[in-house]
C-alpha cells in the first residue's frame, strides 16, 4: 500500500507477479558420504544469488522470475535487464522465502476451499473463465507448481500475520465514525489523482544513495522522461507494478508534510523530491476534480438513437422540409415510447438501440450531450457522419454513494492495519534471519 494515504481504498490482490521458483534445498545426512557428494556436485552447478537461513536462491530463480514478470506485464526488456530491477526481484524472493519458512514453523495449513477461492480470484484478474487457470498456465508453458505454491504462500502469510496480531486488529466505533465523517466532509473539495516514485533508503543502501538516485530521476523527468516507466523501473512502492498510480485522494487524506508540496502543482505537474522517514518521494498530479456524492462516470444510462438520413435522389428542398418536420415532432416527445413512435412516423429514419453504458465508457463529446438530457427528453438534432440524429436517455441508474457502510470502513481499516503489521513482521524476520547475498 502506498505510504501516501492515511485512507486508501483497499482491494485484496493475489500477487501474480511474485513468481516463485521451486526452492532448492538438499537434505543431507551428515553421516552419509554419498549424500555429501550429491550436495557438493549440486552446489558446483548452481550459481548462488543468496542464502536465506538454510535455503538457497539461485541466479536461475531470479532469471525465471523475471521471465514470468515479462510474460505477465508490459515491462520492457531494457528495464528487466537492469541491475536495479534484478536486485528488486532478489529482495522479493528473499521476503517470500522468509514468509514460507515462518508458515512452516507455525504449521499453518491451507484448505482446498481457500486455495480454490484464491485461484478463482487469479482467474478473474487474468480474465479467464472459471476453472481455466491450470490450462492457461500449461498453454503458456508456465509452471503450475510454482503458481500454486505462490498462492499458498500468500494465503499462509496472511494467516500468520492474523495469528500474531489478532489482538491488534480491533476497530472502534469512534474510528469508523471519524472515517465516514471525513469522507462526507470531502464532498465538494478538490480531489487529486496521484502517481508516485518512492526510493527507500534501505533498498538504495543508504540515505545518500537514495538522494542521488531520486535526484537523477527528477532530472530525467524535467528533461521529458516518462513518469510511468521510471516508476515501474525504480520505485520501491507497491504501486510500482501499476506504473506508480496511487489513485484519487484529497488533501486531508494525505500525510500533512506532503500537502505544501502539492498545493502549487497543477495537473500534469511533478513535485521536487520530498524527504520521508524511509527515503525520498516524487509525486505527479495526473488530474484534478471536485468530489461529488457519487462518481458520475459510474452512472449507467440506456440510450436510443433516431437517425435521419435523406435519400440520394431527394432534392435539397425536400430534405430540409423533412428535417424541419423532424425537429417539430421532436419537441412533442417526452418519453422513450413516444420516441419510438416518432421513428414510425418519420420517413427516412431508423431507430437504433445503442444499449446500456457507464458514462465513463462514452466518448467525451457524447458524454457531454447525454449528461445534460433528462430521461425521455430527446436531444436536439445533431449532425453526424451518416446523417442527422437525436439521442434519448431511456433509463439512468445512479451509482452508490461514495460514503461506505460502517462494515466496509471497518474491513478497510483492518486490512490497512494488517498490511502495516505484516511489513513489521517481515522486518522482524529479516532482522533475525541469516541472509547472505552473493551477487
């Protein structure tokens, strides 16, 4: 979760891109010379990238993970070949190995029902029919064992965090009320769509190196560099995999120290590097808008179109006469049923059922017309490429209010707290683990 927001929309995610190569562990009996020879022969053929307690992460593991990421995302070959990207992949592999070892220590089990539910989520993310995940993996020559292992690790780690911090996940009524009050109070205020690039001191091997790197990135951006590409390549935030996109937020949802830097930034602008407790941050204001009680782009409308086109052999005078009659008849229409009847009374016209759409799916030009129309009242005749048309909104369904239920707020706060505690848990595991990086 981005460090930017004190309140963020949480969406549970299966970590598709955290591809796990099967851990390489040789179990040997110290008294068995044959087993010792097997181990020595094996290690002589493996290029070790890191050792995590008694587990090996090989350079092959890194290469296979990068290959999987390349298949599942649009990251360019140049980015994936960089040392910085390979190091990020290795750090993720180390974190995952520590998670698996803790799951094993706690003897946590994953049920078949839990596994199937998680597979269904992955299928929806990949836009696959239900039950087609394994077939998809086989067709694309991706390891089914590794994919299922990654799902199990994610599920097991969530259980481990819940077990450790179960007493710290309680959310009070006052907390829930405060969040809902704050969201209500944001209606009418300016909302920002932000993207971020976060360089953490720990990932850059010190604050000095982090400052050097963020300054280099900022220079590239001022020279016209692509923010999304640089975020994906260098950012240490979880938002890196979505090109640094944080989403919509208001000033009061941000950490206070970020507000002054953003106040003077217009749409499309970028802040100078901002120092945080963990490193340095660059923010881009992708867009601005006023907060409403609901998202107007999620309003669903049902549209009819009456297309009027003159015959090729018709004279200009006859065409204008028919068009004039068409305009007058439109003035008497106040429902979609009358709109349909008009099509029968108007020669050279064709009634077209355009279907149902979210306002956000319409072109900007059509959206501007439709949002001004009342239900059943057709638009004035509009010139289009193949004639003249009138649009009518037959149904308009408003989306739910942006103010969430108390239960939804409680779940969101629990998940946010769980994610923060998970980060602390993993940090503690790293502190007590033997980790040796060989590359």
